């Protein structure tokens, strides 16, 4: 017969592993992701089609003009100046850096 503490531990196990599933759910094309439970930093490669599936939505790099970055988050297009932030599809979107090769964006739940 299984003791009560062992059953309790087995019942809690799926909930303990849930954050690992969320972290593993980040993926991308021509991008790198670094995600926590409620935020992701995405490094997009420039000059190619770059996207990432994060926090349950698709984030795409649409274009970069100087320090202005246009992204598509879910179904909403947003233009964000480097060093600043905007909101799109219920997320806070901030552009952390723009170089000739990459764009680094932080996307987080705003609620």
C-alpha cells in the first residue's frame, strides 16, 4: 500500500514540472529565445525571415529602419523605438538593442 506522503508527492509532480514545459515551449526560426515563466528575451537575426513562438503567441521581426523596429505579436503589428517599449496583444514589448546583425526584444506578460 502506498503511503500518504508518497501519493502527495506524486500528485504534486506534474505541477512542479509545469514551468519546465513552459520554458521548453519557446522555439524560433532564425532567432534565439531565453524564456522564464512570464517573459522571453528574443534575439532575432536581421536580413532573414525571423520569428519565435513564445508565451503562446508568434512573434515576428517585420522590419528595422534605423532604430525603429516593427514586430508582429500574435495578430498585432507594433513599431517600437530601440530602448523603449509598447504594448501588443496583452504583452509588454521592449526593444533592448539593434545591431546590423541582430535585434534583441523582451516580451513579457503585462498582467
